[in-house]
C-alpha cells in the first residue's frame, strides 16, 4: 500500500464530513488559494447581522471595532482576550452623536441555532507575518 503524499487530507475530509453532516455546518470549500482570506469573513458576518435587523451603520461600526481589536504589537493572550470580549459581550457602537450607544451582538448566545456555522478547508491567511494555514471552521 502506497502512503498518500498528503496524509492530512483524509483526516481533513473526515473532519469536514463531521461538521457538515453531523453538526449542520455549511461547507465553504477549499480556501487554500482563495484571495482575500481573513480571520473575519466580513461578507458573511455582514449578511447575518443585516438579517437580524442591524443597520448598515451599526454593522460598519461593529466590523471596525472587530478589526481594531487585534493589535500586532500585543501578545496573543491580550488579542484573544479582546476578541473574546467582543464575541461574548458584543461590540458597543454609536452611529450618531447624541444617540444612545447600541450593542451589536456578533453571536446569538440566546439562540445558538440561529447563528451561521461554516467550515472551510485549508484557509490561508496572509498578514504582516509569514503565511498561516488553518484547517478552519468559521462561525459567524
């Protein structure tokens, strides 16, 4: 029997099948060479937030807050803590002076099945650091 040149492929297929077939995640495909990969899929998140009634201004501010939470000069722990806070508590946004601050909830904790769960194979993220490759699931 000849060994596969990419032994992780079989494991990836099993993991994708588990998430897709057993956990009802959407399969986004193989994103190895997809241009524009990011740790935040703004189009997916924007569509979901709009579906739940957030305005375009609220969504834009929330995305800005989420992007701004990552600081390349901070330690991994501090960045993870900042992102976790936004995912758990929501992003505080103020769309106009004189208006109240709203909270845009990125994850619906009260109704978990109302969230959009998806998985992609081999997501590559290019940043200021060497390219990173993730066999990633993405919850938005």
